[in-house]
C-alpha cells in the first residue's frame, strides 16, 4: 500500500473540511427554515381569539373510576381486582355486600353504590386504602 504524502493528506483533510462546511451550511439553512415556520405558527396561534370555557365538573363516579384506573395501572394490578378489593373493604367497614345487592336488583356494582348514595364514601375509601 503506497504511503500518502503530506500534501495528499492535507488535500484529503481540505476536502473533508469543505464537505463538513457544506453540511453545516445546509443544516444552518434548515434551522433557519424551521425557525421561520415556528415563528409563523406562533403568530398564527397568537392570532386566535382567547377561548374561555369552563369544564363540566367531574362527577364523583367518574373520579372514583379514574382513581381506580390510575391505581391499577401504577401498581400493575387488574382493574376488576382493585374494584373487588374496594367492594370487600365496603363490606368489611360498613357491612354492605355490594355484590349481593347488585345481583338481587340486577344492576351493576357501581350503580348499587350510586343508589345507596355511597359514591363519595367509596371514593374517599379508595383514596385511603389505595394510596397513589
């Protein structure tokens, strides 16, 4: 393999530097394009009128469902299992068997809680026994 002369090495380095400079120029051009697009988008967003709206208050039932879902995801537990544990806690603390009442009335377990006006109690109990 022939040995490269110092002038050939300098020439190779110069070509490499020219290539790198071209790539840098291209990237700088792209950054300027992205900045222009971002600024245009910012102006578009700023031109939108402020929309003020109020969210509907979340019901206790949906809060409870969301809390159980979040807990089950964080602890990698089955969603239905966590609900079952909550119903067991209600049976233990209040002596109300949600499963039997629901089966007798042929309604869902959570509807049974709602009918008994225990939704807020169940929500507070869930927060107590299933800490996030």
